[in-house]
């Protein structure tokens, strides 16, 4: 088992290949179930996504899990996920999403009638963490608010980011759970990271911030903003329909994951793959 979390990474060719997976949404039902059933099993999809990605003809240097590891906050579910990640023998980093600090009661009820219960984050989920590589700095923020669906980049978070970016002029990569640009979907944009506008104003001073990745939206998108490439990535479990103003699942979109290649000259290549079956 590798030491967790990683602080420094080096590769033979100075290129870093990052596998992003997000929004696993595992429950105790998932990890206790051994038989294939008609309903969605998020554990089986998580395992299939990880197996497919790591069987591709590409070296994986780091696995990044951008939140919502669980659908109910139970230590046993995290133990299972971390054991699976440990077994890959690849460095990895995990951050919290809203479901990692919030439980819902009354799941049989419409969402607006459910009660959101604040929970403490698992201590293995990272906040204000830095991984240094040969040519990049990788920054990790916890945007989750206990008991809430929406997230926040706090003023303290922004100050921390500015301090890190001021101290190191390597190209920078930022991972958090909540999206920082509108998705043009009314219902999901209610839950965008608060202070996103302030975040972008402060980041405008740092041209070496190159990449922002997030989860939360359960869909694929890539956009350029202030010279930064901003990526949203599909869930390993179920997907949301893009550009819908009311909540809707995308029943035709398969689980997915994202590759990012961070080159030693600061350039980035990225693409999304979907589960084959």
C-alpha cells in the first residue's frame, strides 16, 4: 500500500497522466450486494470504470476522485473505496463532495421534502492539499458545506490558493467538487460553488493556473475561461441531462471518466471515455 496522501510525484518522461473519477455515490447496499440486480449498482460501475481505465494503453500516474464518494456517510463504505484504490498501487487523492458531508432522510419523498443532515467528512478526504510534480503543482480544495447541496470556495480557501500560486510559478492544476462556471442548467446551477465570481477575480492574477477539474454535475463539459481550461466530468454511476432547467437523468449516457495529460511544457490534453458496456 502506498503512503496516502501523496505530496510529491515524479515520472520518467516528466509527463503526468491523471485519471479523474467522480461521483461514485456508493451506499451500504452497493458494497454488501454480490448479485447482479435490475437496479443500478454504483459499486459495480465504479469497479468496471476503474478496471477499464487502468487496462488502457496509457500509464496512470495519479488517480483523482473529485467527491461524492458515498451516498450515505458510513465509514465502511470509505474503507471499501480506499481498499480498492490502495490495491491499484497507484498514488491517489480524494476530496469531499456534498454527499460526503450530508445525509438525506426521507429518501422516498420528493427532494424538497427531505431533511439534509450535516455530517463530518472522513479524515482521509483532502482539503487545501498540494502535490508537487517535476513541472506542475496540483492543488486540492474541499468545496463541500456540511448539510448543504451547494458548495463554497471560502475567502480562506481563495487566500490559500493565492498564497500557493504566488509561492510557486509552476503550471497549476486545481481539483474541487463543485463547478465554478454555470452549466446553463437552472437546477444544477443553484448548487454551483458560492464565491465563484470572487474566485475568478482573484485567479485573474495568476496566468499559470491552467486547469480546473470538478465533479458534481454528472456530465461532460470543457470550456475556456480567463485562459484556464475548466473540465466537468461524468459520474462513474448515473448521469444528468445537460442544459435541462428541471432535474432529469440522462438514461442514454454511460458512466465515464476523464484522462488528463499534463506535459512538462505546461500544455494539457484531456478526453472523456465511457464505459464500454
